C-alpha cells in the first residue's frame, strides 16, 4: 500500500513564506509620505516647525483606522496657504482627509503629534470646561495644538474626522 504524502510540510513552508514576505500587506504600506504628497498635492511643501519648544515633526504615522496598515498625517504649505492632511489606507491606496486648513502662518503655529491607541484624553465639552469627558483612543490618532495654549485629537471614523479639544 502506497503511503500518502502529508500536507504538513506544505503548510510549514507556506507559514514561513508568509512571515518572511509579509503576507497580507498591501501596496499602501510601501508608499512614502513624500510620494503621497507629491502625487496628491503638487507644489505643496512638507513643513517642519521652527519652534524649539514644540514638537517639530512635519508628519506622523500610525494605524488611524484600525486596518493594520500605516496611515499618515502631514503638515503642508504653499504660498500663504496651510493644510494638515491625513492619508488613510483603503486597501488599494489612500483616501485623503483635510484635518485643518488655514493660513500658512496659522498652520505653522500648530504642532502635530501621534497619539497612540489606548491613550486616555479628557475632552472639553463646552466653554465651562467641566465636566470633561474621558476618551480612550480605539486606534492611533493624529493630534495637534498650539504650544502652551491648546491641544486636540483628530478622531477619524471612515472618511469623517472630528477634532476634539483636550485643553485650552
């Protein structure tokens, strides 16, 4: 009686191959922030802050929508215009969401940070400032603010964004 080959070696090879080649990753994960900006916003510049007392990063990256693919938020300027834009992975590329749009001068006063999944923030609900509503982030999120004045978190749900203030 002939012995039937086992499927076990094939499964082992497949498992090793997937872990070594990053199976399940999409093309979106390999795209740089610079190429996203160049393609979507020609003529715009990625802009770092000059303020020595604030976070200076021009972009932050994290999993903003919970799909395990890296998303990006970036500060851009062109002439007197300024933007903060998020590039959200969609399985075949990225969707763009404008998080903030203002003058170059105003955008250059606002820092950009990554707020990690699971971090806790107290959200300001009204001008009276009390009571503050606690919020724990389900996913990484871009955050921002002005040095020593206000801070906020951009909560991204699908293609909708809400800016929630955490201090003033």
